[in-house]
C-alpha cells in the first residue's frame, strides 16, 4: 500500500529524541499524530512559571511545542489515576530514585496501543535509544517493553532501529529500514547532528528529562508523604505541592510547607482553603501551609519556625496570623526560633 495510507502514533515527551523519531518517520510519508500521557509528574513549564529563579527557562508544555514544530496533532491524555499503580507497585522496581522507568514505558506503550486500536492506526513510534538510559533503554529491556505492553513488533524505535530486529512496519515496507538510524549509547551528539540536519535549532535540553520522580529531593519528599499518610494513594494536589517550598517536619504529626519566594507564595495561596496557613503580619515573610493534624502547641512551634524565615527573624517577637480553612483567623505573638534550635533532620 502507498505510505500515505499508513498511520503511526508517536509518544511525544517534549524532548529531542521524540522530536527526531517522529520527524524521521514523517520523512518517509507516514501520517503521524502525537500522544502525551499526563501523569502529574512532568510539569516542567509550570514550575518554571512559579519560581523567579527559573524565569529565563521556557514556560511552555514541551510536548505541545514539539507537536507545533512538527506540524502534527497532539492528543494529551490524563492517566493520573491509572498511573498510581505503576508508581506504587512497579513490577520491575525503581531506578536511582522513585522512577519506575521500565514499568512506566511499558504502561505508556500499552496505552498508546489501546489508542492505536481505537483509532485504526498501524504502529507506534518512540524515541528510545539503546544504552541511553540505564533502566528502560537497554538492549535486554527493550524487548520487555514490546512484549509486556502488547505492542510487539508494532513498536518502532526509529533512532536505534538498525540495532534491533526488523519490526512490522519495516518488514511490510511501510517504512524503509535504511531510512532509520542505529544510534546507541548516552552521547547525544548524533541526535544533535540530526537535529541540525533537519533544521531544528531549538529543543529541550538533550540530556534532560521532565520527570520529577528521577529527582532525589522530590523523591525524598514523596517517601516522607507516604510514610506519614494512611496510604500511598495521592491526589494531583499532593504531588504538585511537593514541587514547591521548603518542606519541614518538626514533629511526626505535621509538616510545614514554607514558600521560598513570591511566586511560590502566590501559588500556595490557592491552597489556603484546604490547609491551615500562617503568615507574618508584623514583618514581611513567607506563606506557610500546615499539612497534618495539629494542636495549639504545634501551631505555636510552627509559627516560631515560620518567623525564622521572614524579615523579623532577628526581632524579639513577631505577630503571626493563623488562618483556618473555614475562614477564621487569630494572631499570635511568638519569638522566632533560634537557628541553633532548628534540627537539620526536620528538613524533608
């Protein structure tokens, strides 16, 4: 059949590899549409927009941006609830932090396969490269993704296809194997050279990745949340708040989330109807959210700690406003806690 009668769906992460893999197949006359699965753990543009220190970084959804560069339709699918089991019970375990990379890739390819069958597309494209990532992109794990996802040989990896057995699209002549590539290893120089060949001058950082689960600091906060909640279940707001503020747990029954700058304070304002919050009315200072069940004694300790992070840190006393989700509030006068009394172990 002529190539234009065949259609592929490409997993678009927003990175360089998915951009190139999609372009390579489009160059062979295949109709390609993109698909991006929203797990809640990849919201790079959102965090860049919040924090002043990230103001020079792109404030965009990179997957949408890639689709725009390619001129293709992008389908963004919310899989937050379905993804919970992947994260909480990964069959193949975690990577260096809480990243269930192999299970994650298998899950996304299986969801792409489901979409493919519902929309009568022919095969799936991913930007994987052998040896690029230690957990999910090894030569011995790539067949696991194809097998366990159910995609089998309908899964095409254009950037390293020449290092793998021929897939259905290649055997059927829908794509020419000689037009695919044999990249391998962690160097991104071949991809950067190919990007230049295609005329792509701007793209997400080649060695990057937007998944917060690969970040140790974020993973530590997630572990702490699981340890202090009744279950490892979570909502989107839970995992979004792990990305902002200082997280301090002075007592086992509660945690403080302390805004580090104006952008974070503004973002956290949206949660004041869900959490007890603190702010200093006598001096400039951060907004603080209290996560947990607290006593009046706990709130006084939290107010004293919060005062340490404001402009009144050297004052003998500051006035902290304690605001409750029902709209009630009360002022308390507290002395900022002395630096020597802040236990480093409190920091999550």
